[in-house]
C-alpha cells in the first residue's frame, strides 16, 4: 500500500468517526435540554399501548396498569445523559412506587444481556423493559433519548419530557400532575 493510499484510508476513517460521533451526540439529548414536548403526540388522548418483555422474559403490557399513574423513561446504556439520569430514576422508583406510581424503564434497542449487565452493575432495581425493535420509540415518536412519558391513571398521555431531568424536583413536578389526580 502506498503512502497516499494510507493517508486516504485514514482520512476516510476519521470522517466516518466524526459522523458517528455526531449521530451519537444528536440522538442522546443533553440534560440542559430537558423540556416538555407533546406537540407530535396525542396529548390528553389514550396513550398508545405496548407489549414488551422484561428482563425475566415476562410480557408486560402498558394497558395492564390502567387505574394507576405510569411514568416510563426511554433510554439506552450507551447514552451519557441517560446514564447521568438513572440514579434519579432509581431514587424516584424507591420513593414514588409507595404512592401508587408505576415506574418503568424502556430500553431502546439493546439486548437483554446488555441491559441486565448495566442494571446489575449499577444496582438498579426498577423494572426494565426491552424495546429491541424500537416499537415503542416509533409509536411515541421518540427521536432523541432520554425521554420521559407521563400517563395518568385513566391511561391518558399527559406529557412527555425530552432530555434528562436536571434534578429530582423537576421530575417530581411532572409526577405530581399524574399521581395526585
């Protein structure tokens, strides 16, 4: 291989690495960008149902939780903002499930072994569902992660927050709108 060919290959590799980096950064929302967005969803209408497997292989349907408020967080283990937000989600799970909240995490596109390893490594105990085919991501028009979805006890989609929550108070403000109803 000539020196010119080697330089061309290195340039192509660097260009591809740059594109891959841009894709990762734009698909994983930063904490500072957390904001309520529901213009592209049917807010105040019945939330789209889904059926996903949990880490034990059990099927879980969103509709099974009718009568209880539901908060689900859509995430991936490779997303820095998701990783940063997970301790907050775990703390919320510990505090709010006693108040009748159903809290689910829905992993975007990763296999069970990857998610199981991530949850175990970080001592997370909240339920994790596997959206290996991005069905929920598509149904809920999720283009960036993390995304948090808030559904009232009647199954009505109340809000969606794109990006990681900066603190527990911001998350609890959203939860209060569905748990106290």
